[in-house]
């Protein structure tokens, strides 16, 4: 008999949730991670008393009450509501596209006036499409909100983020953003939203309480030995690496962060400011304290930490962040998936192993629904 029931490769939210639920079901688990810390991309580093989201800003949001109750049973979440602001050529606009944005863009003050303005703006795109479906992100954006908003708030940001022209990107990406005719700057439509009180590390620590862990432990450095420790494996790393890149490598977008600490309590007055013009090289600036400090708390902490985010194409050795789900990569992924489907003792799960854009809540939901647990 082997020493563990499960070897879990990767301590991100997929691996940590799996380990938590498997332990609860009486299974013996070992979770390993090649990084020098646990938590995957939700890991935070404490700097000047501020939880800095080292792998990009993370806001938990869901409409699934079971998932919300589950995470809150591990650590209570705060009331943070994501309301990013866009800076275009020095002028600020609220996001997502709502009555505040329309007022700032055109001076319209009623939903009816805003709808009329958008109809006028869309007219050109409606004519151009002649009844067919939008074939790319540019066509989709123009038919949704028209040219003014597309040019100021979408085109530059999207091309920086994806490193491709809006005419080469799939239409669905922009359909994620809400369009509202009310004065509501909440970026998400979900019923529940927040950030763990005390930071995401508390969530990971809570999930992994009593679970055996090893950091600085790369599965591929000791594959045979590690695999021999457990009956079965949960693998949350890159699926192409698991198969030695035998069909070639999958593409990703990655983000690099330029982090600075300032001796002032409040740098930009908001957690997230997007820079939507093409000429500014970064996509957004995150001011981390605003995720967890509100009102006077912002000023009680005399310093602030900000990160500029630069989006680039992934190369070997970089952190893989966003799967590029275009036709070429989706086809390649299916070849790897066909191999994975034949494995009897390995479960492939999470953003990298399923090569899928997953938010945090759906990851947890997926693990909670796994019959194996
Ligand atoms: P990961 O967190 O990537 O964990 C995988 C782990 O496996 C890593 O720790 C890695 O080191 C480890 N690993 C890989 N290979 C090996 C190996 N060979 N040996 C050992 N360990 C290995 N979601 C939201 O809901 N809201 C947000 O605001 C949000 N913002 C995001 C911003 C950015 C920039 C990014 C990239 C993602 C964001 N997400 C957000 C998504 C969220 O990060 C993911 O849903 C979640 O982290 C995925 O968890 P995971 O366990 O699948 O992957
Ligand atoms: N987007 C944009 N302008 C913005 C914010 C977002 O054009 O100020 C577009 C961009 O193409 C992005 C998409 O909307 O990829 C979805 O936005 P979201 O915030 O969901 O992006 P994420 O970073 O989560 O992929």
C-alpha cells in the first residue's frame, strides 16, 4: 500500500480545495508546489502591512451561495466591490459601461438619452454587418457600444492586453463586460463579492490546515519517486509539460509587474485604474491597500504599494497566466486532452491543466462537484 491516497501537484485554489475536501473525506494527501510558497496565483506578500497580490489583482465573485458559504467558512470575506476606473488621455471614466460612463463620455443624464446616443453610435456598425453576426472583437464592440467608447475605452486596452489587433480577437471576450443603464459602477453582476479578511493566504492556510505540504518541489524533478508515494495524482500544472511537450507547446499570455512603494497613504484613490490608450505601455495600475482598507484605515497606514501591469507573450520560463484559446491552441489542447482522458489514476484540473480561463469561484465549484470526493 502506498503512503498517500492522493499526491496533489500544485497548491493553487484547485489543488488546495481538493486537498481540503479529500482530507475531510478521510483521505491521506500530500500537496506539492514548485514555487517557494503555497497558494498559486492568489498568493499575497505582506509589505508595509499591505497584502500585495503578487500574481495580479484577485477579486472573488460568485452567485453560487454554496461556494460563497464554503469560502466564508474558511475565512470571512470583506465587502470590497470592484469598481475600476479607466484613464484615457488624462480623463477618467467609470467602468463597466454604465450611466456614469455615458454621462462622462457624452453628458447624457437619463437612460433614454444614453440609449438614443448608443443607437446613433451603433448605426454605422449595424449597416456594416448587414445582418450577419459579429466576426471579431472590434465588430462586437462596435455593435454593443459604438465607436466613441470602442476607441477610448476598449481598443487600446484590449490590444495591449492580448498583443493582437481587435480584428483578430474572438468576439466573446468583450461580451464579459456588463452594459448598464443605471448609475452602478460594480464591475460584476454576481450576488456575492469580496476579498478574504487578512488576505488570500488565510484562505489557503485554512484550506490546507492539517494537510502535508512541500514547497520548492517540482513534480518533474522527481517524477517517479513522487508518483510512487500515492495511489492517485491530481495534476494542476501545464498539461503540455505533463506529456513532455510531445505535440508542441501551448501558448499563454503573461503579465509582468512593476511594483513600487510610496511614502504617501493614497496614490490613486482606487484599487484598479485601467490605462486604456495604446501609447501608455502598461494596462493598469493596482493600488493594493484599497482591497482591504476602507475609509480612515487608508490613512492610518502611511505607505502604499502599487503595481503597474504589462501584458506580454509567454515564453518558456515565464509564468503562464492566460490560456490563448484560439483555434490553433484549442486544437493542440484537444490532442493532449485525449491522452489525459486515458489516464486512470490522474485527474487534470485547473487553469493550466484544463487550458481554460477559470475564475476562482468556478474552480472551487468544480472541485466541490467532483464525484470522487
Ligand atoms: P494556479 O493558481 O495557477 O495554481 C497552479 C499551481 O501549480 C501553481 O502554484 C504552480 O506553481 C503549481 N505547479 C505547476 N507546475 C508544477 C510542477 N511541475 N510541480 C509542482 N507544482 C507545480 N479569478 C477571479 O475569480 N477573480 C479575479 O479577479 C482574478 N484575477 C486574476 C488575475 C490574473 C492576472 C490571473 C492570472 C488570474 C486571475 N484570476 C481571477 C483567476 C485565478 O487566478 C484562477 O482561477 C485560480 O488561481 C486558478 O487556480 P489553479 O489552482 O487552477 O491555478
Ligand atoms: N476591456 C477593455 N477595457 C477595459 C477593461 C476591459 O476593453 O478597461 C476588455 C478587454 O478586452 C478584456 C475584456 O474586456 O480582455 C474582459 O475584461 P476583464 O476585466 O474580464 O478582463 P480579464 O483581465 O479578467 O481578462
